[in-house]
């Protein structure tokens, strides 16, 4: 990723790499401007956010490009003015029900186990994994849309693990053995969704480094050994969607999203209490923060009903991700919607986890920005769970600028040849 290493020189200080993370959410467009030191540690220098209009986004996807560009421009300007400089590159998050993320594991028996694996053989194996993954994504998205043919594009890909004869490796080249196994996480999205975000970056006059599936970014950001060893489920309750990611056996196995988030709770309050949408949103936020609100008993009852429906959606998604195996015993929550106490209680309830393949009651916790050790916040404005996702996107930019492993280099070559 040599093109990433653009150097910023500010007022004669040491040269630093700089980038922007843009979280184009259903409720808010959020922008973080940050720089990265030589040790790979990021520091947020500027933060900006702008509320989106009701018609600008639909279930996590862009519905009005021009309006979203205007909102992002306001958020970017605020962040850049605070930081005192303007990066030219951006990492953008993508969400939506039709964004499919899953790990494809491919095993192959070699005819000549005594011959060391070459780079050409490794690339051929990766090529087989990627073509199989693309076919699976096309089938899944075509089935869900009901359309005969949907143009599907790769959002991003990452190697999750490799092994020869059960022996885990970071670079199989040069090793001998009979049974080679490789796992690659891929996120795919319809061209219409991907193209909209590319247009947003272009109209903002920013070089698009990468588009990242948001649940993948959230699942990667903690980076703790405990998460890698014992696994975890990550649930991001956004304005238009809820994103779920499964980390198991040291790698991300899959991500799923469904179109139910904080905005649905607000609409329900507005309808049942006969309130304008902005007032209902204000009421919901105050209630979530534990403040005294009018008609508190009614508000609690309405939200409890909606959270029950939401929990049923999470249950279906987790069951699909589990694929018959045990789920890890930790659930990490983030996103603005997770402020509601009913959300955490619903996932910790026995009637929820008993119907899923958990070995024991899961530990449910809410993620906070200060848990993210690779990025520090110089602005002191990133204070709650809704700020975790943009920090996750910033972390992806940091990972991009670090030296690529040999497996990742081979993967990039295959992707360039496939042109997906």
C-alpha cells in the first residue's frame, strides 16, 4: 500500500501520515481527522458530526447522494478546522442488509507433499477461495433481493488464517506438507451501494483508501488477546441497522446486518405518543441517559415492546452465524442505540441466550472509546459507545499503513488479477 504513505509536514514539525475516517450513518455523518506516528499509533486531532435528514439515508445505505455529500462536508469541515490540517485520503464505512461478510475456508490435499509450497501455488489456492466466495455472495444477494442478476462487488478482503497439516502459519511459502488450509474473510455489497459511497468520496475531493464493512471494523478494533483466544460477538446498534460480527477461533468468521436500529424505536415513540419525530428522538435520548422524562412509564413500555422484536432479529442473525457450533461467551455492544438499558438487558436475559448455542450465560458489556489502545483522542470529545465505530474505521487506516504480511501480499495480487 505504497500510495497510502503520503507524508504531511505541518509547521516544521516531524512528518506524520494523516487520514480521515468517515462514518456515514443513518442518523449522523461522523468524521475523524487523525495522524499516525512511526510506531503505528493514531491520534485523533479533530472530530465533526452532522445530523442526517430523514430521507437522506435508508437502513444504513445512501438514499440521496447530494444531501449526504453536503452533510459529510459539514462534518469534515468541523473536524479539519479543529485539527488545523486537511488530509487528502479517507476510509469510509459501509453498512446495510445486503452487505455480506463471511470467512471462506478452503482445504486442499497436495499431490507432492515433499515439495515446498511456492508463491504461485499459494496464489492459485487463494484464487480458488475468492472465486468460491464471490459465487456464494452473488447467490445470497440475488436470493434476498429477488432480482435475477445483481452486480456484486468485493468491499474488502483479509486473510484470517492458514495451516499445513494442522500447523498454523503466517506464511506457508517454503513449507512442506500434504493438507493446506486457508481462511479469507470477504465483505461483498451490491454495486449500487458501493458506487454511492465512491461518489461521496469523489465529490468531497478525497482519495478513497478503502471502504470497510462496519461490523468488521468494530470487531477488529479491540485487538485484545482475550478476544482472539476465546472469541466474542460484537453488536453495533446504529440508527438504521444493527450489525453483528462473530470472532471465533482467532479470526472473524462472519458479519451480518439487519434493518432495525435506533430510528425504528424513535418512529414507534412518535406514532404511539403522537409526537413529532424530532421530539420523539429527544425523548428517547433523554430516557436512554437516565434523565427524568414525561410519560416515563409509557416510554419504557413502548421501548420494551420494540426491543423484544429487535432481540428476535439478533437471535436469528446469531443463529445463522453460529452454523451449529458453540458461540463465544462475550457480547460487546456499541452504537448510539446501545445506550438504551433494555438493549443490554435483552441480550443478558435467559430467554434470549437459552435459545442459542451458548455454553453459559454470555457476559454482555458496552464498549467505550478508551478501551481502544491503538488510538488516543487528543480532542477529548469521543466519550461514548457511538464513537467506537468511527474509531474502528480509523484503526483500519492504521492497519493499512503497516507492513503487509506475505499472505496479504499474495491476496492483493489475486484480487488485482480477478478485478472484483
